C-alpha cells in the first residue's frame, strides 16, 4: 500500500516539524465527535504552529471510525490510529503517546469535560517556564454527581498517601508533556499503566492550569463504578507495597488474638467451663479465616501483576495509522521492538 504523505509524517524530509500533538483516546464517541471538532479545531488552528491531532479509535462499535474518516478529508492535521479491538482507555492513550510526533504532547478526552481552550495556556506556560509537564487541575467539579465527587476525593486521598504528595489532587488525564517526558514514559517497563500516577513519579518540572469541569457533552461515561474500582486497584498495587504490609499487620493481630483465645480456652478448661467457650472459639475461627482470605486476595493482586509482566503481551494491536499505513497489522507493546515503533504494554482496561 502506498504510504500517504501529510503534515504529521516525519518520514517526509520536507514536512514541517510538528510542534504540538493532541492525543485523544476514543471509544464509541459518535455523538460527541461533531461538538469536539467544532471546538478543538479553531483552538489548534489559532496556535500558529504545526500540529497533529492523534485520534485513537479504541475499537469503537459505533460510527466513530466513519466520522473520523469523514472529518479527515477536510482536516489534514487529523491523524487516525485505529486499534483492532477495545484495549482500554490507558492502552489507547499509550498508543497515542507512543506514536505522537510533537515536541509537546497534550492528552485530552473526547467528552469535552476538559476544555480544549486551555491548551494554548498550557503550551504558553510550558514554554515560558521551561516545564516538562503541565497538569489540568479540576478546580470545580459541581457538574459531577455527589457520588462521583466523593469517590474521586477518596481516590486522590488514598493515592497521595500511598504514592506521595507529588500526585496532584484532582488531576486526570488532561495534561501537557514535553518530548523528554514522553520519551521517559515510553522507556518505562510498566504494563498496567496509570498515567495520573506515572507522570508525577517522573519528577520533571511541572506546572498547573485550573479549570471548571463541564458536564459531558454527549454519550455516556466510559468509567462506570466497576472500572473506577479497577483503576483504584491498579493505582494502589502498581505504586505501593502497603497492602502487603497491611496483610503482615493483620496476620500479627490475628496471632495476638489467637494467643488470647488460647489462654481463655485453657482457663475455661481448668474451671470446667468448656461449653461456654464455644462462642469465642467459633468467633476466633471466623476471624482468622477472614484475615487469611484478605491476605490471600492481596497477594493474588501482586501475583497477577507478576504473571502479566511475565506474559509480556502487547497492550494493543494497531489496525491502521493514517500517517504510517504501511505499518498496519504489526503487534505493539513488547520491549524487544525498536525505538521508532516501540509501544509498551501499558494499562489496558476493558
């Protein structure tokens, strides 16, 4: 297949270097796409720099792919990467980050809850202060439900306690990264990736841009309660050994309780009161069994991560990339691939 030439293809030596890449993971965003394009394109065109919009179609089942192809006819900076199956938000984000060509890379969701109008401010701040990372901070989340705000607050308190205060509170996946930060992320071996924790861990110079979170423009949320819980589990097990230490402490508490119950049992036996001791014995057995199951479950989470790392399976497969169509059908995600086509196996949640 003949390779298409566009402004984003650096293989063409006459192409203008890309200053900014905007990466947007998409899954069934047919309803939100028109509004996204109408707001995002004027912002990017007004920057006055060479840019590319990298739309990663994460195996959508609706007309997302067709709409992207139609929009691309009149928007040459729009680059579409289609994945062969739904690999999860973080894996789709990984696909976009690994293939983005810009000196700066912005990641944003397609639902317009994070305003694209903040992108120029992010870029200006990074340039003016020499920053590698600029976080989008949600200053106002009143458009979210009370349950969503409560669970989000609980999540950030938890991860800041476990992963450290470097994790910005109320920062999602709306951020700007320099080329140095993107390359550092690509070099990490993490497989189940949570970028809102990985990026602060880099320790690169960073700044913040605040905004009010808007309601979702169309469609439905791709993060129901089950995926939110999975995100929390991945965050905790991927960045802290605290659950294992908790299991050790629970085992110690259970041991002390067992010693106490043994003393009580021996005393009751000496006083010939063994029948009343049945309640405490039954309670003790239940307690120890519960602690054992909790500890086994915690160990299982870490063993599962080790198992996934040993498998080293690709996080996604690219069906097509409009900037590099000749590279279609290649598996991505193994550490053995070359630098240009490297895609780490990161954080796929289905």
